[in-house]
């Protein structure tokens, strides 16, 4: 991938996750995960988050629902915190999680509600 993809990815990543989180992540890069960080930045952030067609708010809600369904609670908390930057509200998240419960099962929705509720409380 080009340097342009990486730079576009960094821009999107900073806009969504916040400068502090991205700088902390980059500061912790080692030889082992340097290529991984570049791949994620170019692919997820540059090629996907950087696409036209959906707003960061809409993408944010999609990511929250996907992470909830997959049970990736650490990333679910991260992307819940990111809603402060994407414009997705607590009400948006609640509605998205109802879809998770309806389509992926009540236990999955229950777990996701717990993670998101705790994270939103911590954000206050």
C-alpha cells in the first residue's frame, strides 16, 4: 500500500480514536508488531474508514455492533469511547445494541449492554 493510504489511515484513526490513543499506540510499536500497525492503519483506517458513503457516526455504530456480536469486549469499550469523536450518541448505541440482541441473541446483547453501559459511565 502507498504512503498516502497510511497517512489517510492515520488521519481517520486520530479523528475517531483521538490523538492521545493513537500516539500511545504508536509509541508502543515494536519490531514485532510494526508491520501489523501499518497494515491496520492502511487497511481498516485508510481503506475502510476513509471511504466515502458512510459518516464516521454510521461507521462507528456498525463497528460497535460487529464487535458486540463477536464478543470483542476490549475493542467494544474502545469504540464506545470513540463515539465521543464520531457523533454517535448513547441513544444511538442503545438502539444498535437492541439490533445485536434481536439478530445475534439475548446473551450477546446482554454482554454488550454491560460493556457499553460501564464504558459510558466511565466517560462521564
